[in-house]
């Protein structure tokens, strides 16, 4: 097989970034294993945090300051630097494909570089670039205009879930659209011990941003602890973001509620293994990788009944859904699984079987089919 260079534009890449960065890392590793040459252009991170890969990763410095925090100046600078780098290399750099991970911001330079370099352009939609990371029903006007511009100039538009594709179609026709599911990295299954000795742990893990609704999780925990309806319950929040300080301030001094900053994905697996139930109360999601990562450890999830989560969590089979934004409904779901451990165990077993279907091999097959 002749090796083919694939230029991958990804504003987020490990160790910075969330699920979107993690899945593109897995895909690049699989493509490299199959004989392709991915070359990733991403936002800059400190040299001591950069990982070693069997493919090239080029970093572009931006004003980005931490793992889950970015800003419009950082996005703009990344976009401009990537375009200029592509223009400068156009005579000696001829990738077979330009692949934009997260349509905004990577889709804009992807379209431009695909044209300049004479390469086919593909893009992968994960969530925030469709709903704009806002809690309102629709993305802002600029997002929608940009999305439609990218869609028309892209060979294939991949979406991580059918719910996300349907949301995108609310903004107009999405030509040449294909579902490319996320692939959960295979972590070793760790032994459950903590829930037997220190109580049943309900875990929230994700960006501490309004769209993830961490305060709904926290308010539910405070209510449960105040009423003592789940005497041995503990509640952990893992993540960082613009709401970190406000969430931290509201946790109070009760040792049964703990908040900690972002950690490595390997450390996160230990939290998943320790958890009794994973809780994701997001207002919108593309497809939550964290539900699958928890499921790998045999941990079921409680999630809001919003698009994306409904694709990853099958109500009554691999977890429980609750009405989006309802604190009472979330409390009821937590209390139900707390007091019904056999149900929790059945849901966890089914969840792990479902997660096993999301392999990087399947994702790479779908991707390469449309290249």
C-alpha cells in the first residue's frame, strides 16, 4: 500500500481538549497503523506536556491558557496561522486529504487549504460546532452561516450521531453527510473497590461550562444530602472551565462532595472504575464519550434526555434518562439506582456490552470508505 499523507486540523488534541481531541487521536493512531501518514496541526501546548506519536504533530501557539478553556482570539489566531502555514508549504506539501476535526474552527482553514493544496476536504462534527456551545435552542447566526459555507465545500460531512446530524439539518441542507461514530479507547477494566468501603460514588466528569449543567448535578447532590435520602452516597465533580470557581464555592464543606480540576484520561478511568453511577446532565451533547468510558468499567449512566446522550444511553437498558433541566427528575433517578443495586448492576453490564461495539477499527473503516 502506498502511504498517503492526511493533513488533520484539530484545534484540540491531547492532552488539551476533551472527547473530540481524544477520538481524533485514536483515529490518527489507527490510520498510522494501517499505513497512512497523518500530520496533525493543532493549538500549542507546553513542550513538557507534548506526547510522542508515530506521526507528525505541529503546534501553533495561541492565547489558550488551560485544558478546557479557549477563547475567540485563540480560535482566530489558530485559524490564521494554519492558513498561512498551508500557503507557505503549498509548493512542497501535497496531502491526499485535508481532514477537519471539529468544524469550527478547523473547517474554515480546512476548506481553504483543501482548495489551495488541491486535496479532498472532509470534516467531522462532534457537537459544539453545531449547537455553538450555547444553551439556547439554536447556534448563533454566525455559526450557522459558517456551517452552511463549510458544508457546501466539503466532500463528506461526518457526524458522531444521528441526533447531531438532525440538529444540523435544522439550519439547512447538509450534503454528503455520513455518520462516523466515536471510538472509545480500550482502557483496562479496573476492579471496583471504593463503593464497597466508602459509599456509592456518583460522578460528574466534563467541562465546567453552562452547557454541561454542573450546577444541576451539584444542586441535586445537596438536596439528597440534606434530606439524607441516600445515606452512603458521595458526589464527585471532575473538570475545569469558566464555572470552576462558582461550582467550587457552592460545594461547601461537606466531605461527601468533592470537586477537582482536570486530570489525565488514565486517572479519569480510575474515577470511572470507582463510580457507582456516572451522571451527565448536559443541556446539549453531540455524542458523549464519557458515557462509553464509564460503561467500559461496567458503570451505567444517568443522562438528560437530549440529543447525543439519547444515542449513547438506552433508557432502562444501559442507564436512565431524565427530563432535561429537571432537578427533581435527576434526584429521582439517582435515588432509584442508589436503592436498587441489582438494577444498577444489570444496566452496567449491558452498558459495557454496548461500549464494546464502538471500536476504532469500525470508525477507521467508515472513514476510509469515504476518502
